[in-house]
C-alpha cells in the first residue's frame, strides 16, 4: 500500500514530455489559440500546471471529445484523471454557454466561478457575462464579475503590459491542489512572465508556492540551475532539483534532490525507460522499489520481468487489464483477470453509446 500511495503522488508531479519547452512557450499565449482543435495534443504530457489545465478545458470545448471516456482513459493511463476530467467538463460548459448550471461541489472545486472566468478568457462574450447575473442559485454577481474579469485578463495578456496585472482581482480562483491557478492577478503575472520571458514577474506573484514554481519553470526554459539557490525557492520547501530533473529530463539532477528515489522513478516513468532505475539508483532495494513504481504505471510483459518473482503475476494482471489483452493474464489470476477485461469492455461500449 505504501508503494501504491507513493506512486500515485509521484505521478501527480511527473506528468511531462521532455524537450517540449519550445512548444510550451508558444502555447503560453493561450488566448490567441483558444478554440482550436488538435487531436494530436496530449494535455497530460504538458509540464506547466496552468498550461495543462487550460489544455484540458480547450479539449472539452471540442464537440468530438467525450469527457467521460477521456477521464476514464486518463485516470487509468496517466494518473491525472481529476484535473483532466474537471478541465474537460468545464470546457463543455463553456462551449455550451452553461456555466451557471454547474454544481458548486463538483470535484470539491468552485466550478461555476472557474467556468465563468475561462468563458470570459476564451470566448470573450460580454452578453453572456451579463446573462450570468440571472443565475437562479448562489451569488450571481460573482459569476458576472468573474466572467468580465476573464475578458479583462484576455485584454491584458494580449496587450502584453504587465503593469495592468495590478488592476485584476487578488482573490483566489481556486484552492484545490490540482488546479494551481491562484488569483487573477497572480495568474496574469505568471502568464506574462513566459510570454515576455521576464522572470522578475514571477517575483510579483503573491502566493508563495506559485511564485516559486513560476521561477523554477522559467529556469527550466532557460536551463538555469542556479534557481535552486534562490532564497525564495529554499523558503518554499519545494524540492527544486526534482522539478528541474523532470522539466529537463536529466536524471543526474536527482542526485541533488532530497527525495532522490522518487525523482528517479518519476523520470523513468515519463521517459518510459525502466533502465533509468538501475542506472541512477545504487542499492537493489532502491532499484526494486523503482521497478515497482514503474510497473504500477506502465505495466507490460517486458517491465514486469524486472520485478521479484512474487510480484510478477500481479504486474502481468495489471498489464493485461490496462491493455485489454487476456493473453497476458497469469494462470494464478486468469479468471479474475479475464472477467475484469470483459467488464472494462462493457464500460467502454456504454460510454461510446452514451447520448450527447
């Protein structure tokens, strides 16, 4: 159980694609690209948290995307199902002009407010913002104001004038750990920091973690390792070298991490290379834990072979279920394994048949 919990936490940190910094820099001007359809984009592979969440929202805005089936697939394959599902469903509500109908408690987040903000940001429809003042439940004035602030945010980012960020609200958009948006003011500074390539704007972000995270992400784009010596980063208690290792795809940086084992495991998973475990971890105990973390996320006939004999059957069962391949089911678990594969097939068929 300890290893399973460890791996779930690990996955939430290390969902990345190595070498995508150029693409991310271009995608940071998100308001200029909203509504575009690109089935090739895998949101779960984007390193920056804000970019990743916005990508899920824009994915949901596409008519051809089924958020339920995407959520199921993502939860199984990438371990980022909460953020993916919420962002996708927000996107659907934005596309359908139905932010006011969302449940406030969906995923324990203030979804109507987030939806109103991103509707303003992506769609920029003042008439719809005015309509939100007629919401029958809750504080409708908040939705209208937040929607209008989203439009204002779009204008500020388009102008690329960071001085205008001060005019935006300093109230938190979200308190959830998996949606690190902070306030509109902070979000504005974060976004413009990357558009203008100005790390000083990260310093203006009020929320301590978001400010430090912005500085680290900026240093990844610039390949600047000195950021880990910054007093603000040290005070934030963020494991700077773990994030640098993830962002740069450099497992050697894990040696400086205070949580080296997790750092190496995360990188092995994201580079889909189980050999990184033995290359950068010294003891057999550490390597075996790394192999186990890897196979919990990416089980296959090949990766399961690295495990101890008593762990191989469970690994093969996971591989069979995730790939819907009954031929991988080990003899000891064959009946249960094949049953689960059939259940998954039924669920997938129901999702595909679900009416719009």
